[in-house]
């Protein structure tokens, strides 16, 4: 029961739903999530952490980069159904479409990118 409550709390926030939306498109670093959602580094990192702790995301290190993606292979039980519900729920959402468009233009801008983008 505790796992389900944690998962539902993780999905009860608009920013986290938007993050899942872009991560369903592709793997991203924090700075790409910032650019796609037009949010601060603190907000992006905090919400990525909540989704990761709830079991929705996996984290891969590549040099200085911390890359997040939906943990498609590792999702167990009802988690794939929850991710699919988010995908279906965001179909046609103007905000979700805009986030994905910005993601196409987002880029990794080098070490410390989150700090530079926050200025």
C-alpha cells in the first residue's frame, strides 16, 4: 500500500506529469528538462527526484551528465499502467504539446549548464 501511495503522490503534481511527458519522448538531463518546461533548475531537480524515488525513472551517469528516462524495463506491477494513463491523459494537451516542441530545441549546453541557464 505504501508504494501505491508514493506513486500516486508523485503523479499528483502538474510539473511531474509534464516531466514524464517529455521523458516519454527521450532521455534528458536536468538542463533539457528545464528548457522543455521553462522551469528553474531547482524545480526540475526536485521533481525529477520525486519521480525517481517513486520508481518511475532510471538515472544513468555519462561523464558529468545525469540522464533521466522512464524506467520502461524496470517498471513492475501497475507502474506501466500508470505511465500509460499519464501518456493517454496528456494526449492533446496544449501544455504537453508545447513542452515536447521545446524539448526538440533543448540541448545540453555543457558542464554547469543548469547554473548557466538559470541566469
